[in-house]
């Protein structure tokens, strides 16, 4: 008895209220649902003038199981309308990290009947080091129109983990959210940061509703119906450096007109949809990785004016799929490897979608329009030949626009390397594209984009011949004065696979060589000078 009395006396010392650096410190020293030394008591004390709630509950407490201490309040908790810090990590600092699976302090909300577990209504709050569970009603943590910090928290089993209601400048970091309806809910809340959050087995991991300039980064979201849902005019949010795995929708942008959200450097693995846009417009999707999803990016119902660029798509059933009225989207400079379909338009209502400079290797099908993009026709190739260090192409086009040329290699299935592009006119076009690549006996793919931004499927060509190519040089043979002399180098030759016949050309001569004298020129050709130019006609040179 004496030992017990002494122990209680020592514990009572911790009940004192100390003033440290202007902040009241109140200690929780037992797991009782109420009464002196309890969490409820400490919260009420701290709310008198604001303060810090710390924990120093001994291991001998009846609700310690060797890993964590469980506190189960029997009544609803008061609103927090003073500057408060709830420092659950103080228990960890005292006794060490006993619970490898989460915080050492557990708050069980089984008996709470209000629509919130903890409600913060005063600026510069902080809550950390708590495991909240079994709250049956709406919000575990509700933040109303104030700023603060939520960190090192685990929330499990309930409706909404963290609800920001018209709150700005809240930092949420190192959080675990499991078995919830909503993990984090932004409602008219701006300029908040969510960092290093684990979300799993939750209906919607993070939901935006009329919320802008928020940021989600370095988080892992898995096994949810929707990882992140950006809804109703939520503008200029940044979603980056996150992992979305095994969700129905990793990221869902719905009814987000002109939202201009930045979505970059995320990984999407084994989702039904990595990114799903439903009336989602004007977003930037770049530098992401999409692996083994049913659809990497799914655009439907007027999802328009989005830019999808510099992403990697690997082993997806559909890398990018369009359905029902999606217009004006740009798909540019992406890498597609070993997918079933690369770009797939479900039907003809999808218009003015431009595909440019994408690399496609090892896919079953590259571009399928199904009448979409205004039924734009792929180019009709008449011939293609090697022309020196260029590829010479002749084609017919139904309208003005632009073609892009890709090296396909030994088969006609890939876009291995982008070679170049050319503006073309309606009708017959002859042009060449310079390249340092080995062109002989290689396949090339060409697509066409009209002036409205509709890109076609690919035409393939096989280059087997060299075009006639005349290597002709002039050199100066006297001083740089008027009346000087020039001559053709004698080793004029044809590097092509065909004879050259009837060539004519002109060479502009600098002013100092006016009244030039020609010492030699190709045999059997017609030569004259006029207006300071040399004219050569009717050259015949064997290959």
C-alpha cells in the first residue's frame, strides 16, 4: 500500500499546469474517460486560455497493451476555439517507439455522438501523434476556416478522416487513412498541402470541391474507389510525386471546367483508370508513369483542351482512350511501350485531337480513330527514296496541314524515332527531310494533322531505292576581283540509283565575280551567264 501511495503521489506532480514560453502545458497521465489527469480534463484545461496538451501515461496503466495506450472518451469533446497543440508524440518521446504500426496514443471514438470527433476553430493549431478510430459519425478531424498542422496521425474506420471546411494554409503530413468514406475532404479550401499520406481501403482518398491552389505530393494511395477526385471548378491544384496503385480511378477530374490542374511525376500502377477525366478540361498531365492499367488516361464526355506530354506508358490495355465529345486535346512527346492500344478513339464525336512526336514501340495497335478526328485521312504515299542524307517523299493530300515522319525500323509497327515534319498543301507534295539515320531498306510511318488539329492514323512506307542525287561543286581559281575565273570540279557524279537526264540549275555568283570566265563545265550541257548567275541545262550523267 505504501508503494502504491508513493507512486500516486509521484504521478500527481505531473498534474501541475506549467507555463513554458508563454504556453500552458497540461499533462495527460492516465487513460480514464474523464476526470483529473484524463485527456478530456487536459483538453478542458487547455481551452481555458490556450495551451499544449502533452502525454505522460505510465506503462502500468490498465489500457496499455504493450504497444499503445487506448483512451475512450464517454462524452462528446468540446470545440477547440483557442490556440491548442495536442502533442501525442510527447508519449513517444517519453517511452520510445513501442508501436511500429502507428502512434502510441489511441483515441477511440466509439461513444462520441456529435458530427465531429475533434473540431478546430482557432488559428495555428497543431495535432500530432494520435491514432483515431471507431468514430461512427461524420468527421474525425474538422478544420473550420483556420490554419494549422496535422501530422503523424492515423485514422481508421469511419466516414471522413480530415475535413477542411473553408480552411486555408493547413499542412497535413505523415498521415495514414484506412477504411473511410473520405480520407481528406477539401470544401472551399485553398492553399493547403497534403504530404506523405497513406490512403487505403477508402472510397475517395482525397476529394476537392470548389478548392484551389492545393497540393498533394509524396503520397501512396491504393485499393480505393477513387484515389483523388477533383470536382466542380477546383482550379490550379498540383498533384505530383504520388503513387496510385490498384484503384478504380487513381485520379478523377470530374465537372472541372477550365481547371488547369498540374498533374505530374506520379506513378499509376494496376488501376482501372490511372487518370479519368469526365468533363475535365485544360489540365496539364506530364512526366507521369502509367504501368499495367486497364486505361492509362481515360477522357470522356467533353473532356477537352488537356495537354498530355512527356509521359511513359507501359503494358496498359489502353494507354489513352477517348469517348464521347472530347475535343482539342494534345498528346505530345510521350513514350508508349508494349501496350495493347496506344491512342484509341471510341467513336466519331471526338474531334480536333492532335498527336505529335510520340514514340511507340512494341504495341499491338498504335492509333485507332473509328471515324473520330473528323475522319481525317492518312496520307497517300506515292513513293519515298533516299536522297543523299535525306528521305525524299512524294504524297497526295486531301487538304492543307502537316505531316510527321518516324523511323519504324525493320518492321512497320513502331515509331522508334521522330525524324521531322513538313507543312503540306492540298494535292501533290514532293519534299525531303534531312536525317543522319541509316535509311536503306527501313520502314517509316507518316501521320497527317489538318489545320484544325485532327491527326490521322499512320501510313507506312518502305525505303528501298536511292533517288538521283547530283554532287556538283564550283571552286574559285583566281583572285577575288571582277573578271575572275571559276571552274566546275571535274568529278561530277550521280550518287543515286537512276540516271540523271535533263537537269538544269542556276548558281548565284557574288558581285566580285561579275563578268566571270568559266574555264570548264559539264560536257554536252548548255551554259550561259545572265544577271550575275550561271545557268546549266541538259546535263546527262550516268549513275
